[in-house]
């Protein structure tokens, strides 16, 4: 099969390799129908590396595929050959304290298994995955909406951290594909005012299409002046960039929340504990959560995300250079179709 192979930071190439084999753990074989390209993929492959990843694997963790083989009957599972499924890449151990108390998305196993990051992923014609990571796509969710299932579980977890949004004023820092999903969901959950900021005019114009009430151009690392004049108070700030916590704490109201979503392992942010304590501000994170997939499926059946996909390519078009295009202002979502 063809596969997009990450050998080490700064080096990726399209290769031919044998189809995956199944075993008792990686017991589902998927024919990949589509795989979204995430900025994390680029951050793993870039030099310097901005996100940890295992050398010598196939990238791609936003996977939609058809089940073509099952290792052996799976007790209690309704999955069957022919099902169209999505994949949650963080594979829980189901043995640690977090897994046993309903926090499997933050499993504390020493040897973490993350599809497309520590083991082979979906930028290939086929991928083998554990059945615990496989979720059948409802018939009322189309293929291109299904590509957003994995990132939507991450975004939705951030909204769980934020709590009730009804009637709240929300600032969303960053209008990339994740930031636009935040705009959609903020309105879906009843936010009063949604303000989107980004350094790109193209992207904040897109934010208006996806639910933002106001948009503002920002400078790198700085929220625009006047942002707090657009609403009575800023109740919640979602930092989809991952480096704007300090600025977010300055604009959120007393008793408000800052939710960090963006990932940058090199970011180091100065904050004032005095400000947080005195003004009872909360700083929380949002992370991939497979347990929210049932809610995500319901949302995906009722929204149209087709316009978020700006670039559709085949596996033959993949290279480190094409992966780097994810940084371009006008690339919102790139989706690879390995078997077309």
C-alpha cells in the first residue's frame, strides 16, 4: 500500500509498504476513505519539532474508514465489516485510575498509544486500529462531516471545561479550522456574543461565516485594543493558539474562565497568580475526549462543515512541502483521500 511516512523531524516521504496485519489489540482493519490533516501533523514533522511524535511511523489521526477485516469476534461489539467509522486516536489503557473513573482521555499509562503520533496512522490506504478507538458513523452524517469527528471531540471537551455558554460573551483567539469549529459550537450552545480574533484577515472573514458576531485583527501574541468594548464583559476566552493565556487573563472578567486548547510544547507563558486568586479567574484545558463521540455525532448530523474544507488532495500529492501548506492563511482544512 501507499503511505505517508514520517522518518524523523524534517523528513517525510510517500512510500510503498505491506498492508497492515491484525492482532488481538490492533484488531480492526480500515480502508481509509478520508484523513484530515491537522497542524499537529506538521508540528511533528517540522524541524525544529513542535509536537512530540514517534520516528518511523505513518502520520494522520483524523481518520474515516470502512471496516474491511476484523481479527476475531469482539465481545459486546456491534462493529461489522462494511461499517463506515471514525477513529479516536488516543487509545486508553483502561487499567489506570483515570481510565477507571471516566477520564480515559487523560489516561496516565506510561506507554501511551496514540494513532498517527506514536503508532501508524491514517495517511495511508489502510490502517489497523484497536476496536476501542473505532466508532460507527451514523447514516445521517456524510463523509466530509465525519472527517471533523476527531477534532470535534477535542473542541467539545473544551466546551465541557467552559460549562454553560447560554447568554455568555465569548472571545475565540485564533480563526483556523479549530477556531472556526469553536465559533460554530459557541453559537450552537447559545452564546450571546462571539468575538473572533486572528492575525489573518481572510480567516476572520471566514469566522463571520461560521457564527462570529464580531471579528478583530490581532497582532502576534496580543489581543486587539478595544476588544472589551464589543460586549459588557468577556465571560470566557478560548485560546485555540495555545500561547495567549497571559492576554486572555487580562481581558476576561472577574470570575471568568480561560480555556486553553492550542498545543505548543515550547510555549512558556508568564501569568499573575495574584490576578487569578484575587479575581477568581479559572484557567482550564480542553483535550481529545472519545467519550463525547455520541454528542459529536448528533452535532455533525445537524451542521454543514463542507465549506471548511478548502483543499482536497490524493495521497500521491503528500510531501513535507504540502504538509507545510497547513500554515497558509487560506488553507482552512486539508483532507486527503488515500483510495481515490
